[in-house]
């Protein structure tokens, strides 16, 4: 029984190992309250609007 379950899980393991992992894109967010800018890969919450992006680095620069 153990051998059968290992054989059944083998294709899932192969798929999981072959899946490419990429960093999350960064966006430049602007505060609606203060007007300041923030560069993060996730939504900072209420009061922020996405200003520009996506960027591939945490400095929100195109290079």
C-alpha cells in the first residue's frame, strides 16, 4: 500500500520540482493622504493607489 501511494505521488513531485519560480513584480504606490511614494511587491492597504509598474527590482527602476 505504501509503495502504491509513493508511485501515485511521484508525478506530482516531478511537476512541483519543474515549476519555475519567479520573484513578484514590484509596483510604485502613492499615498492618498500624504502623497509619498512606496515601492513594494504587495498592496500596502487602504489609502494607497498604484502609481507605476511593474518593475523587476525593489528600487522601482527600469534598469
